C-alpha cells in the first residue's frame, strides 16, 4: 500500500507544503496535461462536484484557467464576482463561505485582496479551499505552473538558477515561487529597486540584487512580474519609462544572458514596461505555454483536494 | 465586619515582607499583619499553601464605556478585573466621548459610581478628542479627578504640543502616559515589520516607529524635568533607550504587557487575529529584552492593555480586524507562568510590577498591605494549572491571545475593601 | 496476508499468453486494424507481451497503448490507498480499429467499465474486445471477457495477485487470502 502523499483538503500556499507534496502535484499535473491534448478534453473525475470561483478581485485569466480546469474534470462551475455578490452589502467572508457550503458545493477557488483570507475561510468551512491569490501573500497555483513549465523546459528544478524580477514587495507570485523553487532545490535571486524588496527575503532562501544585469547573468530562467502601477498608493514606484530603462527585459540585455534562458511572465504583460514586445514574443518566451500548463496544474490541484476531502469526510463518518 | 486570613504566604514589597503570616481586616482596612493572630473574626479564610498579594493595579485598561458598551462596560470590565485579581484599574480615555473634559469625566464617574465592581481611576485625554491638535484643559481634568493623562491609541505628533502637555502635567502633578508610535513610520502596518510581515504578505510596523517616539518623548520629558510613563513597551530598542534615560536620572517609568514577554511574532503566522495588537508582537530578541528589562528594573510595571473587541471585529480578515487583546483575566497567571516559574522574578518582584509600582506611578493609595491601607488583596494558588477557555471569560469579549493555553496560578479570592468579591 | 496457492508459474503464464495471441488473431482474422491497449499498471506489460507473441506468430507489429483509468473510476473515495494519476499514452488513433483491451485480473467489472468510458473518449473503434490473464468471478456489472488465460474460482476474502517480471521480478499468479 502506498502512503497517502496528498492529505490536504485545501491548497493555501506553498510555504506549508513539503517537497514531496509539491512534486506529487506536479507529477499528477503531467498526467492531466495529456487530457488537454485529446480530441475530447474531458474526464469524469469530478463529475457531480461543484466548484465555486469566488473572486473578490477582478481577474480574468486565473478565473478562466480554473474554470477550464474544473470543466475538463466534469465539475460544475459557478462564478461569483464581487460586483454581483452580497459582499458589498457587508456579508462577512465566513458567512459567504458557509452559504456556499450550504449550497453543497465541494470546492471554493478564492481570489481575495486580503492576505490570509483563504486560510481564514478554510478554517471555517469543511469544503475544500484553493487559494487563487490572497493579497500579497501567496498564489500557489501560479508558482506551481511556473515550476511545471520550468521543469518541462529545463528537465529539472534541482540546481537551476531562477531570477524573479519586479515588485517583490507586493507580489504573491514572487512569494509562492520563492517557497516552491527553493524547496525543490533551485537557486532563486530576486531583483528589484531596493524599495520594492521586502525585509527577510534572504531568510526565505533567496538572494537579492537591484542590478538586473546581475540577475540575468548565468540565470537559467527569469520570471518577470507585472508592475502594478495602478496599486501604488504612495506614488513611491519609479516612473514607468524609468523602470523599463533600468529593469525592463530587452533583447540587448539578453545578449549577455545564457542563450537559451527561459523567459516567463504570469501575465497580463505591460509591454514596454516589464519587457519589450520582442522579448515577450521571442523564441525564449514560454508565456503562452505557462497558460496551457496552468490548466493541467489546476486540474491536478482540484482533483487532489477533492479526493483528499472525500477521504477526510469518510474517516469522520467511520469514527 | 472582621475578616481574618490565616497562614498565607504574604507578599508585600512595600514593607519588604515575604513570609507566612495572618492578616486581620477591619472595616475595610488592614488592621494587623502578624503571625498567629488570635482574634474573633466574622469570617476566616484558610490561606495555607497560598500566596497573598496586594490587589493588582492595572494601569492600562480599556473599559470601552461610554461609547462601545457592546465590547465592554465598566461593570463587565471590573468584574473581569476582580476575576483576574485586579482591584484597581486605570481606564484609558479613548472612549466615546473621549475623557477630554470635566463633563465627560463626570459622565464616566457617574457610570463608575453606579456599576463598577473594582476601583476605577480615570486617565484624561491629553488633547481634545485625542486628535493631537489642541490640548485639553489638563488642570480641569485633574481637578475633576483624573490621575493621569494620555492620548493612548494615538501619540501626540507635534513636539510643541507634547512639550506643553509635559509642562502642564508636571505642574499639575499628573503623570503623562505616552503611547509611543510615529504613525508616519508605522504606516498602516498590522504585524511586526520583518520576515513575518513578508511571509504573511502584510504591511509591517517597524520597531523604529515605536522607539524613535520613545526617544523623543523621553528627551522632551528630560529637558522639562517632567515625569513621563511609556506605555506598552514592546521592543529591545525602547528598553535600551529607557534604561539609559533612567541611568541619567530622568523621571521616566514604563510598562509592558503580558503578551510582550510571553509571545513572539511567530504566533501570528496562521493569521490568528487574537494575536493582532498595537504595538505588534515582536521578535525573539525583543521578548528577551523585555524579560531582562523586567528583571533588572528598567521596566517598572506590567499592565494588561486590556482591549476587548467583539467577535464580529475579530473574526474577519486579518487586515480588517481590530488591534488589541483582552488581558485582565489572564495577566497574573501569564506573569506567574512566564516570569515567576522561570525564575526571572520573585513573587515580591511580581507584586512590585503588578501592584506597588503602578500605584506609585499613579500616586494612588494602593498596592500595599500596610496597616491602615485599604484591604485590597488577592489570594492565589501559585501552583494550580488551568486551561484558558473562551467560555470561562466574564469580560464581554473573548479576544485573548492565550486561548487554549495552560497557565499556572489560580486566583482563589479577590478581596476588595475587606469584602470577598 | 497468506499465500494460498500458486495458480500459474512462469511457463504456464507464457503459454496462456501465446494461446490468447492465437485466439485474438483467429477471431480478428489477422493483424489488420488491430491494436492492443493495456490498463495500467500490469495490463500494459501484458499487452506488450501479447504484441510480442503476435509478432512471433504473424511477423507483424501491432500498436500498443497504455490507458490510465484513475479519472474514470467510480470508487475514488472507497479505496484506502491514494490512486495516483498516471499518463494515458495512446499514440495512434482508435477510430475504426479493433481494440483489444488488456488487463491482468477481471473481478467486479468496474475497472473495465471505466476503461470503456475512457476509450470512447478517444474515438470510435469498430469493436472493443477484452483479454484478461485471470477471471476470478464475482462480477458486479454485465461484463464478459473475450479471451481468458485462466478461470479461477475464488472466495471474496481472497485476492489474485498477478506478478510480472517487469513489475515484480518474476512471472507467477498466486491466490492470497486475507487474514480474518
């Protein structure tokens, strides 16, 4: 009998996960990738299950990716966006969660603007909670699909050098990537203007630089984050053009980097700010493959949490 | 009415007393402290194996009344105090209305008269509405009965206004209690700035925002030769600044709260909103500095910073949840568990921090078991353990950071003015 | 767990496979439009071996695929171990083919039901036939094998273990009884 590797009803972040758990999600995702290559891109694994996409922040791509993933598993999908829900009438997150539970849904996929919201919801409901991004905290499925793509491109994660460039301080994608990559043995460097590097990054296992050429030097891959100028309350960010001049990834900069460096971006891209169009559309860019892989990774996550939760419920009734 | 307490280990640092003896109480006052008192009493309490301490004086309590009676009232808060062995509290002025005028203090005094179960002393507001714009009539506040002034919850940002306030409090003989926080530096943070804030993806509150303001306030007070008391010290640098000032002879005192010597920022890592307070839980070296500060006398007092909040205000997203934790019912046991049991403080040292020193700082006739003093005392079983459970709180609010912790030290009797409450 | 009896040894097992190969060829009149799809895990190795047998007999290569039916199971929550999702690898089209579905043991019929569902998602074969090494009875669904290595009547508290060189180091089939 094999040991249960995945026992969690929720996926809240990569910080809590072991290397084995991350690898298990990724290897399961490999099997799911095949499903999307079929003529009939659908398996009945979650037939009769209901997945609720609960999005408190506008997000098209993550929501659509989860929706496609759930549908390819034959689950029913309900989308709740903040504009149409009762959130604005002042219902608490816990009440919302309990109401969704009363609808007999099985999985809540939640995007929330407050860090820790997914963890709080998961503590208060018995159904599965998948964190689709909470504040600046974590965005585990994005990091998993980034790592999945890197593994596909480079053959391994152990020992590879990955640089994450952009607003690290306010990035859940950066945090999840740092946890995931370092757990799997990659060497991670983060690169940003000093004011966008939060304290304690080294203790999380990443190296820090504010020199983009240094970050590109010798890197096997670079993950370029979206600059969220629209969120800059304090107007402390550098100007867009200045940012592009100092940190934007261009073909000239890449001349000094490894020839087959992998270029990633979680999207949506600000062309001409984080990277030039030539780079975004160039031979080293895997940005669209990331989108494809996102489906496989999310299918894997939805399947595993649903399965684990069935086991948890079964054990409870057995007691 | 005569009450005789037999064979307890009596701890009274004011009289340098720590021995097993009896206490006789008559007409609400201590009438005799001696071995083998033979007197006919109306009631005798056998305190063998127990310790007898002066009733605790908690100089930092938010009773929430008037204004937020859903969180706490003078009645429920003082009931909670007695349960925790606290017989006197200083009510902080951030009520609605704030305690910034004679009228408002009168309003609170009426509520106290009608419903308080323990002694409630009033802290007036330094500025009108605690807005840091215009000084309250500090002289009038004192005349009406305030024993201290503070804008707690907010700091007086203006140096000039702070100087004025310190002069007035000095001249009036009122202690000024400083909530040391530069809000420009704490920048809407919710947890300690550092690895923890980064891991959690939350805005951080730097230690700088606290200790820079401590440094400013100490400097101003020193210059004006005014006494000053620094509230809820949470970090190493603040302790160091205060230690140096004391060495120079500045009239500075300070307090810390039980959570700062028992918990670190690690406790916040699962977004437990009961671990959210201001200043925030800090790092291990800060906790150690606080403990050493208590041991070496840099920190004069322990106060709960009892800050009750309803579940609605705590059972929400971390960033939206209110700052603050309750503390009246757990502070003595936390102190026994974390400070006495670990050998950091003697029982006598504990009574100084939690009873004698706060009474001295506030210049109130409390905190001793001297003959003739009001018979406020607490009888504690120092070895008995108990589990902190939500259902057992008598405070209206249950937002304790110690829920489900096992603590040592059970309050068996709280006696107020000679009457067992 | 107690091993009760050895049903097939290495030689007997290979003889059975060779016989099944002959039967497949006979029934389908050669290798035209024929393909083998094994059900993970041991069915895949049995399918490969049947392909080798067919090659020996006819000199023709028959395409072999691997089918993982985890996502089609109806008992995900009832089994105590974690079903690990493996890749399905069918590199050829199955439209209008004669598909021989291969598994090690036919028991309740539920695995085959899931496999049929999965196969249908890949195309529309002309026919699907089922080959199993062992049929142990106790069917819960109307499923019947077209080719059987050996029929073994068993009790419900027994299990039939098919061991193969590729997965277990040796070829044999044994009956194991669960301790009461």
